[in-house]
């Protein structure tokens, strides 16, 4: 199936072509209007979408498989729910999902919903901390799936998202619809390493943050091949959305974030900070819009992108944008792209540290600021170690605080 | 007395401006040399030229260290061989842990000297003793390198690095700038304790106050890119009395 053929069809024909449920007619109409993205689509300008939408894909439809219920981890295998976990206060079911965003900016958000026969619906009705693991093994196929997460009112959750497998040549299309109900809090931590010969993921999501709810998104993308994260966040009165992104791109990968944050309610707060480290011809993408509606007075909205280019072939497409329809607010945005601090580099070399090692230390320091936004020390260490593994090519445990040999002696300092 | 560092006819520029104009200077092993001079004379440029700073382009002359011209050597090679510069304005490096940085530097030098690297416990033990000696706040060790440090804390941190790295030639660039009297005393004590009869010091200063604490063996007057006078410590009194105006090239 070639995804681009859908651009010639109207909503009804799209539904028919994809064999989608008639309840998804809104999504089909929206897709007919905004189209499957192509190389001239503004939001995909810096990403190689054309090969993904023009290829004749075999859509992966596996035989139904048994779903396990054990451990503190929800597991997907090639987009199929393999383990719903056994997590107190968290239910995981396959179902029909009808609350599709009627005004998303991304065609792949709708396409993904239309392709998904069922949605995995996770509901958190009690405070919980768990992991969602995605495994991929199928090569050269289109894998599509959708996950909806509901965090009930006044419930506090932490979700760690991890990825395994390479699935060479596959296109992984999917995403989340996340609803944080009033007074809820959700910490969503995503750590994704894309190997050179793996699949290409495009995640297209929608986050709805209700009154006085708090949603903290920390994303860590270490990419040796292409991948894109797209999301739209809607903030109601008093909602707080705090997003931090760390991107390391190498090996000519084109990767990054395309986002829109909508301030709809009064006194809503958003903060979006992206740090990108780009090497070996990689292209980083930070195309992020914050829109403050006229209903959202007393909003606070801050956005910043910092990128370090480690060599001449690396490139950062940074496009922070504010669109404001009200006067009474506090807002800022900024973007810097440059090389490593020459003074800092020299200082380290003047102490006998080789230039290459000094650069690595500065890069790790640059990354550390984003990793430090993860409150969970175990996860922060795990992510930092993964970054070191990808960046250095190996991970050398050399931590003054946790080394068994030195633990006793550090306590006095 | 053997010379550890010989600078011969050194000419250097920053951008298009020639700052050092044929400077000659010998540093003797185990001695304290002070370089004094007016603003813009080239004092900091000299220190940068010795350590290989990227701002400074050496256009002529030689810097002979332990018998070898190091003009074309990388900064880290000079450091590993035992040249240490205490910076006038140490740079702040967010995210780089102070102790981790110093341990990396110490072990790089030890490896270069053929000594076994210090494990974390050995390193911390040694560093803790030096931190106490210098009267440094212990928490500074686990903070990012120089980030948010006061002027005095930065200078103490420089001296801590010097004490841990055990260099052979120490260049102190305006070590007294921005220090209150207590910090000046602590920093000076750290430097004086590091004198071992073999280590040489080059104290670069605009004011003579630091020389009350670190007693020099030689005073050199640097003016307009050249050393115009070399004498014993008695020269300080003459400088205080007459200023730099009376000194012309020898």
C-alpha cells in the first residue's frame, strides 16, 4: 500500500480504502483536508517523509496473540499488545477509541488512527509508576498502532517508555492520545535509541492537559537514523506542561521534534526546552509553535532551543514560534546554534585533558542539564548511561557518587 | 642553577596586534620569578603564549622547556609535561563536575608520567586533604566546575588543581585579583607549601601586594612586549617609589 494515494481521495473513499470503522469518519475527513504529508508539507520540510509515503508497504497484520498480564511493564511486540502488566490501579484494554482530536495539524495523526483497528487504552485510576516497552522485529513492513492513556483526576503517574529491536527498513507509525484529567500529574519519560540500520519511527500524538493538571514530558532521542516526534498539547485553565527534549543525531540522521502547544485556559503554563547535539552530517529539527488563545490570559509560555554542531556537515533546523492572541501574558522564546565553547575547551586542555576527551566531557555536560530534569535517579542514570553508550560507543562506569569503591569516602565531602 | 624554561626573542600577536616584541626570559629551577608591568605590557599574553592559548600567535622566537622548543606543541602536551597556568579569570563550565574533571586531569598527568592512575577512593582522600588545607568549602568539589563560584573560590580552586597536578612550572596570572585578605592569605599559603626547591613559579602581577606573601627570588619588569629589567626582590621597592615610567629596555 502506498500512503500517498490517499491524497487523491475524499473522506468517504479514505474510510473505504483503509477498511476503517465508520466512527472514524471525522478522522477521514480531516485527513482528506490536510492530506498525507509529502516533501513540500511545511511541517515535514526538514524530514525525509517522501520515501515513507511513496513506498508500497506491506501493512503488518499479525495473527492475534495471547496477551500476558505480569510484571510492572506494558509490552508491545511490533505494535501488538504482548503484556498488559500487572500494575495496581492501571487497566490495559484493547478497544475502540472515539475521542480523536478534530483539529490536529498533522495528517499522520489521522492516518495512524484510521489504520489502527483497535487502540490500546491504558487507564490510571491510582497513583502508579510503570514502564511501556516497545519491541520491533519485523523488517520492511509498515507497523501502525495507537495507544490512549487516561490519567484520572487527582492521580499521579510516572511512565517510562523504552524501545528495543531494529526491524530494518520498517516504518513505525503510531502515537499517543494522552489525557491528564484535572489535578492529575503525569511524568512521561521517553528514551529512544535509533540504530543505523533500523526502522524509521514517526510518532504523532495529542496531549490534553486538563485544569490544574501537570504534564512533564522528558524525551531523549539518540538517533543514528531518521525519526520524528510530533505532538500537539492542549492546556486548560491552570494546566502546566513542562517539556524537555534531548536529541543526539549522528550518521546523517534527520530527527527531531515538531510540536504545537495550545494555551486554551487562563493561567496555563508551558515550558519547552530542547537541546540538540549534532554530528556526522546529522540534521536536527525543532519546529515548535506555542499558540496562546485569547481565552488564555495570564499565561506563561517559554520556549528555548540550544544546539551544538560538532562538525561542518551537521545542521540544525530550529524554528521556535510564538503565536499570541492576548496581551496579558508572559512569554519568551529563543534559539542558539553553535560550536562547543572554545574557552571551556582550552581550559580543560590546559589541564592535560586531550582535546577529544575534553569535547566529550563538554558534550556530556551539555546533555546533563536535560537528563537532570528526570527526578527519578535510577532512570536518570540509565538514560545518561545510554547517551554515553551511543555517544562514546561504549559505557564506562566512572561515577564518583555511586562507585562501590568510593561510596564511603564521598559521604564526607 | 639550571634553567627550566628559556624564552628567546619571543614575538607574538593577538589578531593583528603585535604584543610581545622579542621577549627574553629565563626561569630557574626551584625559584620564584615575578613579572611586573603596566597594563597592556603583555603580561597575560606571555602567560598565554607559554601554555599555547588559541588567542596568541607566536610569530618568532622559542620557548624552550626542559630543553625542547614547545612553541608548536598542543596545550595538553605542555600541561602533561608539567606547565600549569592559574588563570586570571577561570572559566565556568556548567555540567562538568569539579571533582570528576580534576580526577581526569590528575590521572592524565599520572599516566603521562608512567605512574598508576588513582582510583576514586585514593583521589578523593588526597583531594579532601588539600581542600581542607586551602580552607575551601567542601561542597564546591561536587558542584559544576567554577559555576557560581565567587572570585576567591575560583582562585582557591585553581590552587587546588595546582596542588593535585604537581606541575614543574607554575604560572600565576594575577592570582591576587579580586581576592580579599583572607583568601589572599589562604591562596598564598597553598602556593608557598608547594615550593619544594624544584618547582618554579612565574608570578604575573600588576601590584606588589602579592609579593608580600609569595617571596620572589627575581623580579622582571615587562614593558611594551619586552623584559626591560631583571633584578632581585629589592626592585619592588624601587618600582613602588618610581613606578614603571623610569624603566627602559636594558
